[in-house]
C-alpha cells in the first residue's frame, strides 16, 4: 500500500484549505470595509469643508480674501464648498475656475448596497487607469474625474454641505487601504493556518497516521502485528482506537478459531465420507431384512431403513456444507417448470420417520417454457431442500409459482400448508445446525438453499409463516432468458400416496 506524498497528504490539504477559507472570509469582510472607508473619507471632507465655510461668517461683509479662500480650499482638498444653512443662507468658497463635474453623489439616505456599488465603480476606474498606464496611453488621454458630494454636515445635521473635489485622492486612499487589508489578510491567513495546522496535526493527523499504520500492519500480518494499545482519549479518535483494538482481538480470535475449525472440518469430512459409505452398505443390507420370516423384524425394518437413509442424508449435507469456497455454478438456459417437476418427484419420494412415503400434493404453477439462466443442479437442490422441509414438517400440499420483476429478475415462491415455523426456528433461521424447522433436523437444508441462491446473486427470504402455512421467496436477479415476461398460467400438479 503506497503512502501519500507531501502534496497529497492530509496535512497539506488541511493547510491549503485553512489558508483558502481565511482568505475567503477576508474577501467577505473587505467589501463592507472598503465601502465604509469611502464613506468615512467623504464625511471627513464634508466636516472639514463645513469648518472652512464658517470663515465666511467671520469675514467683513461676508467676503473672504482670495488668498485665504485658496488656502482653505487647498486644506480641504476641494474646488468648491457650499454651506447651506437653515433659512436658505449660503456660505460659498470657490476657486477662480472650477472644473467640470463628472459625477454627483448625494449621500443622504444612501444604503449599504449603493455604497458597495459606488466603491466598486471607484476601484474599477482605478483599474482602468492602471491598465491605461501599462499600455502607454494607447487608449488615449484620460483625466481624473471631478465629483460633487452632497450630504448633511457631520458637525450639524441641520446644515447641508456640498463640495466639488478630485476623485483621485479618494481612489489613492482606497487603494492604500486595500493594500493594508491585503497585507493583514495574508498575515492572518498564514498565522491562522499555521496554528490550525499545528493543532490539528497533533490532535487528528498524527493519531490518524498511527491508526492507518496499525490497519496496514494488521492487514499484512494479522497474527504477527503487535496489538494496538489504545490511548486515554475520550473523543472520536479514542473511540476509534479502542474499537480497532477490540476488532483486532476479535479478528485474531476468529482466525484462530477458523484455523481450528478448518482442521476439524477436514477431519469431519473424511469421517463423513467413510461413514456415508458404511451407512450406505448398511442400508442396502437392511433392506434384505424385509424378507425375514420374523414378523417383528419385518415391522421394524422400514424404520431402520428410514433412519439409515436420514443418516446418509445427514452425511451428504454435512459434506456439502463443509466444502470451502463459493459454490461452483454452471449456468445454462433451464426450463424452470420441468426443474420444479423433477424436484417435486424427489421431494415426494422422501421417507417419513416411520419408513413410509410421504403423502402430499406438489402443485407446479410455474408456466411451461419459463426459461432462466441458472445452474439447474444447484437450484434444483435448493427446491428439494425447501420441499423436504415442508413435507417432513407436516405439510400435505406444496405450491410453486413464479413472477418476473425488473431488469429480467425472477422470483420463485414455494408455499406449503404446514403448521408454520416454530419460534426457535424463526430465531435461528438459515443458521446451520441451529435453524431446523422440524424435530430431529440439523438446519442445513435452509442454509444450503440460501447459499445456492446467493451464489446466483440472489437471496432466499421468508415471506410469511403462520398456522396456515409457510412461504419462502427465491429471488434470482437478471436471470430471465430472452423469453419475455413470466406469465402465471394454469398449473400442473401430481400427488404422492
């Protein structure tokens, strides 16, 4: 397993994301900040203009000398100042040749949205000017704008101040403010990124690397890898460490148990093979007892033969279940109607515990000519197991039906009229050696049937089980051959007596 490089590591991603998120936060903060900076700049100019205009009131005959007027205008950075007092009295300062006004901004009642727009327009004009300078004046001569600003006086809201001023000093101040914001943003981003990186690296990344290394080592050598010693943390990392340590212990125990069971299974398989041969020979020999002259011997012989047959069946099922690996399948187009008939004949040939044949009706509702791409031997084996369970549990009628689903899927249903599953069988359904639906069973029939369905990519599931009977569904996905949808037609049944 390849380890992540520095560029693709969790630490690098964490550092990069922290820087990006901090810069994004600064961008979101910058927009209202630059708009507010522009408003504050203009308000300062209006306040200074108000004070300068009051000099007119102190001058003889309300006339300020040209020299003083020029100094006041230069001090306030304006070309024209109009102070309108209550009663329409106007104090005015003006340069000899006021320039043409390019734009008028009335700040009275200006909302935050319009402040954003005005600040953006000012910065856009600055960008155009910088582009023109970079192109060496190729766009033609361009002069800085002159703006007229109107607002209530910051010093006395009852008075209105109007000033005419160059916009270039305002733009320069905004650019300088933007550079300071950028520098502060970069510094904050780096400091925050470093602090977050160091903190999260110690709290998350290093423990995650340790957990990853433990998982890799355990995957390579479950028995040889040293056990993980969980820390004392109570957060999610601590829970993960404790759960990983517990999982390692569980998996190691399961592997050791599996190894022992594999050895035991091999021995059991060999014993079963020999035992099945011995029981088969005994079953053949016991059939000769039916010719005995002793009536008592002839009476108990069927039970003896049935017991031997069940023992042979038990050995066969155990051998089938202990085979390793997935069931080998040989799918081929199979007539499910014919397969159900063959399974029914085998089911109805099942012997009762007293040695007699079962008396039941096998109803085949699967339409003739219904084809499916399945392994006929394995699927027939599953149908026989389910049918035998039904008749041995006491059912005297077993019905098979089929219906098509989406994308060529097929569902077979096998239902009986038996007494239903016992509570113990429901709790341990499909569990080998524990989920038997009848007395004396070992629970391998259902387990093997489900294994067959899962090998086909489908599933065996219990539909219902009550006093009126039990129904199982055999789901086989995407198995229909090119025969069109399944249609439930008339049925064919045969009875064993």
